[in-house]
């Protein structure tokens, strides 16, 4: 309980205060220009406090404070303490401790671009923070597609005997084999930095000069690569254009808020183009006005941002704008303006950002509802199928064949109710002849679980439920295989088409699942996905066989020439449409053989 003597001891100086509950946990961190008056305000008449503040005060058992020399120092300390303690009554960025960045160590001889979650004062260049690992990986993939940089972490001495595949795909300049000088490689690094800063025009001018010089020197392959790089950057620029014309560099920030969370949208404008957009979730916003949430976001985001523009446009005015502007000025090294536009092009931009924030919050709510339905479905499956635990990993199996030929099996995975394509697997049936679905199911499961018993990679993950596409017969085939391998602890079930009946071991009648139940929908989704995956693999094999047979019938076309043709042209249609000179330019194809191919495929009905 806070005593009056403690309140009287508060100094009339700037600083930071921390409120603690009876367990000693920090539940709120605040900043004040005058600690005495600010902290005392919490313990006055309750009617003057917001509902959230009343809940906070009811839990305060103790407090402490730290005096600073200025409000700017207090603001920095407040940001650090919120990041450290993540107090429940502060609005804070969700997972703000681990936002990812792109890092380029310009001190290395052969630097690459890497993802990191730690920003250090080590002389490297950092770009971010990004809102998620997904968004930073997307940016990294774009850079690797445009700029020929090394993506490996090996030690470079220029003495490797052969380069990796990236070199042959023109995605790396090959420093490992000494194919590029340090100065030329460093120029590419400088281009990447300019790209991440939104200065693509400077890169385009430099690349255009190099392309023309290469063409004049008759280095046509290098000129073509530079041309492709220019076109890729121009496509990026075209995608960054927005209808609203704005000059200079700025960030635009808007938010949408409900009773539990806020969804913040940030647009990064550089050279009149939208070079990036990120969205952030903020928690602990219950009862907070939008201006307060906006203030907290600005402080927490720019405390760790690698770059601060000279102008920050805000949907809502922040608290204490003069203090924030001065703090941002210290971070940037020059003046930073905070503006809440009310009219003109800036307001139109803000409206666009605000609309995206609203849509983002709606999507976040929809995902939460989806998760609730998924959790409900998983719980229902546990209860109805009499499982020992929640079926967080469901594996579903299907087989496909046409009159016993090209038989395949498929395995798909639901993780907490959602498809995980990275875990999907497919099987070419090897030991079964004819249309024997039961035998094909047994072979598929045997191969899957023998890999699991060997403990290799993701195969070693034990499913919480194995679902078979089919009825009692298919389930019994799976159960026989389970017994053979001694895996009786793995639960199994089957879902039969038609009446959508669910069968489990030891029960003659189907399990009763309502037609609109989340549990049945989840099983149907798994079954349909496994069927789709099996059919797509079967179709791929069938098409491949048709292509192979069409080429096999041409005299003079053996395995090596067939492989070369398919590698060069991709399909029968591609070979049919190729000019004679291109066909004869393929490895192993003479002009006479090219004529023969054209003659045969011109009359062939095989596509």
C-alpha cells in the first residue's frame, strides 16, 4: 500500500516512475516532467481517473522512481524499462524485443545481407525493424533476386575449385572462385544499401552506364544481365508508385483500435514512393485514447528504428509533441517534424494508411475467430474420438491410381488445425500391382513410419492422429500395418465419402459428428487436401509419361537427348513451337534430327 510519506518524498524533477503489485512485479512504467505532481495525480479522487487507471491504482502496492536531468532522458529511460519489463498496464508493441532487421557488415571483405534480431554498435549497417520474420524474408528474397550477392557464410579466399549453383544462375558473382574483384563486389553492396534506402534512381543511372559500356565492349552477356537487373528494379519502382504525389522522405502512421488491441500501419515514403509498409500489433491498450497509443508506438518504434525520416505524419496528435520531437532530433541528428495533417495530399495519404489499418484489424479479428473455431474443433476431436491428448498434429493419407497404373500415395499435415505444406509428402507406389487400395495404404504408411522409427528429420515427429481417406476397410488396412510395426499408441481414424462417416478402432458404428461441427470440417479439410495432393502428383506423373512416350517414339532420341530437349524447352509443346535453329542448337541434336523431331511432333496429337 502506498503511504503518504512516500508521496511527500517525491522530488519535483523529471524522471521515471515504476508501479509494482503485491508480488513485486512491475505493472506500469511512466515518464514525468515533475515526478511529484504526476505520481500524486494517481492517488487523488477516483472520479477523475479513467477506468483503466482506476484498475491500475487498485493493484499498486509500491512504487519507485529514477530522477533524470531532462524529459528527453526520462523518455529514453521509459522506453528501455517498458521494453525490459513489458508491464501489463502499458501499451506496448507485441514481441517488440525480437523484431528482425537486415544486417550488412560493411567491414567485411565480402559482405552478405543477413537477418538478425540484435542491433549492435559494430559498424555494420542495419535496416528495420520489420514487423515480422515473414516481411524481412520477403525483402531479402527480393534483394537476392535483383543483386548478385553471395548468400553463403563460407570463408572466402578465392581458391575454390568450383562455384555453387547461384553462380551459374547469375545470382552470385563468385568471389569463392576469384571471379570478381573486391571493388566490383563492393559496388553491388553499395547498390543494395541504396535500394534499401529507397534510392533506386541512383542505382538505375549507374547500371545504365555499365550496360552501355559492356555493349560497346562487345560483352553482350554481361550487358544482358545488367539489362535484366535494370528491368527488375524498374518493376519494383512501378509497384511502389501511389496515386498521391508527395515529395521528400516521410513515414505515415495510422491505427485502428478495439477494446483489446491496436493495429498500427506504417507507410515508409522515400523519394515520393512507397518503399515499405509494415503493420504492428500493440497490446495493453484497453481504455487508452488513440493519441496515447500513438505516442507509445512512436516512442517504442523509433527507439530501435535504423532510420528516422525528417517528417512523420500521424493520424492522431501525440502527447507532448515538443519533447518527442526533441528526442527524435537527438536520434536522427537533425530536425524531425511530427504532423497530424488535416487537409491536402498529406491527409489523403493518411486516409489511405488509416483504411489499411482498419482492414488489418478486421483481418486480425477474423484470424482470432478462426483460431477459436480451430481450438473448438480440436477439443471436439479429442472428446469424440476418445484421444489421450489434443490432436495438434493430424496426418491424413490418400492413394490414387487409374486402373492400377501410376499408383501414388499422399500425406498431408494439419498443425493445430492449419495446413503445413512444408510437411507434405508423396509416395510412388512400388510394391503393389493392380487397383488394391488396401495394399497401397499399407505401403504408404509402412514407408512413412519406417522413416519415423529411424528417427530421421521431420519423419520422427509422432502424429496425434492419423486419418485415412476411406471407410472401415481402409481403416482396418491401416490398423493392421500399425500392429505390424508395433505402433498401437498412435491413434487412427477414417473418413468415408458420401455420408461423411468417421470410423475409429473398436467401434462398429460411425462416430456421431454434427454436419456443421468444427471437428468434422477439420477432418473434411484434411481429407480433401490429401486427395488434392495425391491427384496432382498422379497427374504430374501421367503428363510426364505422356511426354516421355512421345519423344521415345522418335528414332534417334535416347535418354540423354530427351533430357536435353526437356531441359531446354520444358514440354512437348515447347519443343514443337521451337524454331529449327534452336532445336539443332540443343546438345546432341543435329539439323537432320531437328527436322525429324519437327516432322514427328507436327503430326502428333500428344501435348
